[in-house]
C-alpha cells in the first residue's frame, strides 16, 4: 500500500507546482511530473507478485504474467505525453520570443 | 519489491521538489530528468520492459527539447516582488489537497493489495494470445491487434500534434 501512497504524493507535488509557480517552464515540468505519477500508478495496478514480464515463452507455458492491459494503455499515453510536451514547448518558445520572459504575471501586465 | 519501488518513488519526489524550487531553469529541467529516469527503473522492477524502453527514449527527447528551449532564454526564474496572489494559490492548493486526499483514501481502500491484483479484463487477452495475434509479446498483441483502432487514434493525435508544432513555429508574430 505504501507504493500507492508515494505515487499519490508525487502527483500532489506536481499539482502543487502547477498551481503555485509563475514560470511557464516550471508549469510544463509540473504537468509532466503529474503525467509520470499517473503512468506509475497504472503500472502498479497491473503488477502481480511472482509474475513475469508478459512475453510468451513456448518452452514454458505455465506461468503467471503481469497484467498486459495497463501496460498497453501506458504505452499509448507515454507517446501522447511526448506530443503534448513538444506542443507546449512550441507555444512557450513563441511566447518567449514575443514578450522576452517566462513569467506569466509580466505577460499579463504587458497586455493592451 | 514494494519497499524498493517506494524508495525509488521517494527519490523521484525529492527530484520533483527540487525541480519545482530550483532558481536556475536548466537545473530544474535536469531535475525533471531524475523523475523520468526513476520512472524507467520503476517500470523495470514492475516487469514492464516495453514501457521502460519507450519511456527512456521519450524522456531523452523531452529533455533535449526542454534544454533547447531553456538555453535559448535568460535561464533564471525571477522572484522580484512578493506575489499578491501567492496566498490565494497556496490556500487553493491546500484545499485541493484535502479534497483529493479524501477521494484517494476512498478509492485506495477499494483497490486490491499491491501485487495481489487479479486479471479481470486481460484474461481473454492472455488465453491463446500467441495463436490469435501471432505475437509472443502480449503487450504488442494488445496494442496492435486487440486494440488496433486505439493505436490508429493515437497515430492521429501524434500527426495533429506535429502539425500544430510546425504551424506554431512557422507563423510570423505581429510586431
């Protein structure tokens, strides 16, 4: 049960960063930390004690495999996470070239 | 096993806290790399080699993108004046923490114990999967055969994101 708790604390750290920081890079980092904790939670759910990695060995068919379904879900989510991070970084670099800062307060003040 | 994962997750939490509080943005990005590569070790301990391979590649690419963005800038985070909204957001995050803690306690009590989960949905995927899909790797079988349309949707999302990045980086801003 302690692994679930540590995973939840990692999610909360990411949430805290996303709410309290005022720097766009820090917000992007916090979002990816929350993503990582979700991936870890899925992998934790699928784990079975004494299980082996879900790769079939024809010579030894009687085995316990860990759950392959959460792993397939996370495999999809990791790649989509890369795509969203790249897009976020593209937006951030445009904002930096226009305003010369990563600070969202100053960007708000410069408006108008 | 559970203790080892908890220790590595503790290191990831320390790395995440440092990444959030670092003054230099480059060290913040590198501390974010601690979290990502710690996740790779957790995947290996949890018997998920496919995830570990994909995560180590994706984490490296993400770090390269982030370092490229940060090196292009002035790199330091400014703490000029005390933020008047700081107390509001601290109170807000404490409130959200309480609400999420409540729901987490409810939901974690309904989960199985760690390492004792049962194969509810994946049973038919494992039974005779090699004959059905022709793949010895069950994860690949699920991704490309049983859930092939989901993978097609994922490819659509990827293409959309790449088009978006290209569009954002190519347009000329108004001066």
